[in-house]
C-alpha cells in the first residue's frame, strides 16, 4: 500500500515539475474569417507568411506557429466603398489607400501575439449600422 502511494506521489510531482518547466503548449493559431458580404483581396497573415489571392464571403484562412510569438499582423485590400460598410472584430488596425488611381484601400492590423496554444480570430463582418 505504501508503494502505491509513493509511486502516485512521484508521478504527480513529476507532472507538476514538467508543467512548471514550460513543457505545456507553445505557439498558437491566427485565423482571418470573412463573414462580410464582400471579397477580400490579397489577404495575408504575416505569422508563417501565409497569403492567398482572395478570400470570398464565408471563407477563412489560418496560420499556425509552434513557438510563442509576438508582432504578427493581418492585412487585406478591398474596394473603398465596401470598406466603409464593414468592421474588423478581434483587433485594431488602420485603413490606408492601396493604389493611387484605383479605388481600393488596404487594412493592416495592430500587432498580434499568440502564446500557449491560444487561437486568435480576426473577423471581417458587415457593419449593421451602415447597411
């Protein structure tokens, strides 16, 4: 009986030491989700350097890293009139003109970090106040 308690105590102690030593999950996932009714051109997640040509309404893209990281961002382009009818939830950022003579704007998010296996979702959706 004492041997079972001793083995159990050693096992629990070993598990606690591994957790405290940082053997838990690292890194995480960053997801860009397009719930708007507009197409996103050239969406890009700098984490893992993941990009696509476009992201249609209802589609998403994700990037996964295996180390705790900081300073990633998400960017995409869309028509200026469409950008005035959407909101980007999950993070701040700014809009800027993409090309001088083409009526598009570019969104670049604020810096994002993923740690300890977390998932960060950035959602582009229609602004209910502007439809």
